[in-house]
């Protein structure tokens, strides 16, 4: 990305405007450099702006303040600059705390008048491109020196009618001294400082500098278009390596341009935290930088999503084609099966026949029933009569609806109820004569049935038994109970009655009458 560097002096004016020096960079390569009016910067290239502003009201120095917390240092710095009379008008300030201990803080301070900062915003094309860095000229020079060394360096900088001596360490101004000269007082002779007076000024600055900058082995370099430029005396005390490193910082820059304009090229190495742009505009700058990244990311994401969508669309089309093929195959099979389907009349007849086979077609094998029943009759017991009839519901004609029978269990139940009432009436008939008292066999224990018992609504058969049991009262009763228990293995017993009478002339015995309900198909 291209960057436009601009250096400007607040006091220098020409034809109602401010002359500036500029350079267009692409990384470390200088694409274009020159000088012109600040109004012409809109015609220069670059996606962002960086400005170093030189003004007599600028403040770039290190302070020591009484402070108990880093959070309150910015407020204390503003109060100190206001109370000390450094600024009597509105100003902008940036501070960086180096250390804080025992209630004392060491702070690097950069400050500028609000009017100077607003003037730079108005004259530069800040609406078309972001102004990312706004620094004092001294801070730009310190950033340039900090790009080649972090050690302590005494910088003599000739700029705008005076000699500025800066003590720089780690890219920040630790100490400074300004020695001004007056053009009209004879300090300048033919555009140069008379005689060797400039060396006297250098010696004076060295004597007043702190010890870390004035030592015999300290680094000392000279920058700007001063008297030393023509003679090439840019360094002393063995600091020529620093000068060579400064000259090699940029590509495509002829001669000693970096050394002649340190306030311009030093802005390229300044930290954004030292910029004096206000927070509101800082957010706009961030948006300027983030917007292209977000747009590129969104474009890339859109391409990826578009590719994924096309791939999924292709897969869906292939799947849809396969499903359509399977659907056609299933439709063909369905049509073939539809042709094999029998007509509704045949289906109804088949369902009716199947039901009759399973429900009504089951019959009673009388031979099997009689064979098993006779095995249950003990010796000496005679079966005088045996009657087998279907139950009332099974004997009726079965009504069929949609090939299925409609059971008429209620009718059968009614018929059974009528039969029971008739038997009770006959038992109460005074004309009935019995030789012995009658009793009901209800004390026997039902055994576990060996045959399937009839259920409600199922076709079944009723077997009425008349059995003669010989023997005395106790013996006949015992035999009758044993016989009843055996019969329960074959079906469900109802209406069981035991009558004591003479079974033959002079032969005592009992008559057992009972009804055995048998499920159809159980035998």
C-alpha cells in the first residue's frame, strides 16, 4: 500500500499557503519525492497520509510527575501543562508512562495546539484518504534515529532558523535544547553561519546535555541542511555507522535526502500510539483500514460459498435425477402389480372364505372327544345319555358385512338365559318326584385344563351328560367329585347337579347331571 509522507512548518508561509515537503512510499521504496504547496497534496498518490508538523508551540519531552496510578497519568499531564502555562489555549496531548514507583511517574509527552492540528486537517486531503499519523517534528526525528539504534544518541538538527539538539533514546526525545539565530542580526553570512560559530553552538549543546549524551564515547550525529552538509561532517565520536544505516533505510532515494529531511522520513517509523489524531477520527482511520480487509474477506467468502453452492446444486441435480429414475421404476412396478390385483368381488369372497375356514369351519371330532372322555370315566360309572349341540350364537345364521361375520353373542346369551329360567321353573314344579334329596356338586377342585377353553363369541359345543355313579352316599359323592374334576380338564362345567337315588332295584347310587362347554376345534 502506498503512503504519502508530508512535513510542514506552521510558521513558514508563501503566497498565502504553506510550503511542504513530501514523499510517496511503497514499503521502504521511495516512488516520488519533492516539495510544493500543501494544497497540491490531493494530486499526489498514496492510500494514507502521515504528517510531521513543526510549530513553536509543540512540546516533545520527558516529564516526572507525582502519581499513584497509571490511569490518572493522562489527566495529571494535562493539568501540569495547563497549570505551568505551557499551553494557554486548547491542545492535544499523548503520554506514555515509562515507569511508576513510590508515587512518582516518568512520562514521555507529545503535545500540540488544537489550532495547528485542525489547520493540518483542513489543508490536507483527509476526506479522500486517512491521516493515520500526526506527529511533532521532534518526535519524527527521534523515530528515524530509533529505527537504526535504541542506544542514547545526541542529535544536532538544523531546522527553521535554529539549531535543535535532541537527546534520543529508544526512538523518543529525552532531552532537547533550541538555539535560535536571527537572519537580520548578522548571524548568517551569505546564507551560512559565519566562521566556525556553529561549532561553538554544538559544543555549548554538548556541555549542557545530560551525561549519557555528553560522554566521550556517546553517539553524536548531525542532521538537516546545516553548515556540515556541504562538508559531509554528519557524525562525530565514531558514529559514522549510524549515518550509513540511516542512508540505507530507503530505496530509490538519491544522496543524503534522509539526512537532510529527517522530520519527513522519520514519520514512516512512528508508532500509531504517538499520533495526535483525536479518537473520533481515529475510528474513521480504523474503518478506512478495516474496510478493504473486510471487503476482501467478504469477497473471498462469497466466492467460496458460491463454489460450495454450485457443488451442492450439482449434487442435488444428480440426486434428483436418480430419484426420478427410481420413481419411474416404482411406477412401472406399481402398474404391473395393479394389473395382477384381483377384483373387489373376489377379494371379498376370499376374505369371507378365509374367515369361515378359521372361525366357523372348525368342528368337533366326536370320536376323539368320546375316546378322551371315556378315559376319564372310572370303572363302574355308566354314562346313560350324552347330547352334543352347538351353542346358541354358533347355531344361528351368521350375518356377513364386507366379507367379515357380525357376531350375535347377545342373542345367544339371551337364549341361554331363557334356558336357565326354564330349568329353574321345572325344578320348582311340585309335580317333580325324587327318591332322595338332591345336592349340587360345588366342592370339587378344578384341575388345570388340558384343552383350550372356549372364549366369548367363539363357536363352541355343549355336551349334556347324564351319568350314573353306584355306591353309598359317601362313596358316590366322592366318585362324582373326582369325575367332575377330570371333566374340567376337557372343558368348562356348568349346571352340575348330583341326585341320590336307587340306580337299580335295591341298589343305592347317585345320578350326576352336568353340561360341558367345549371350544370348537379343541378335539
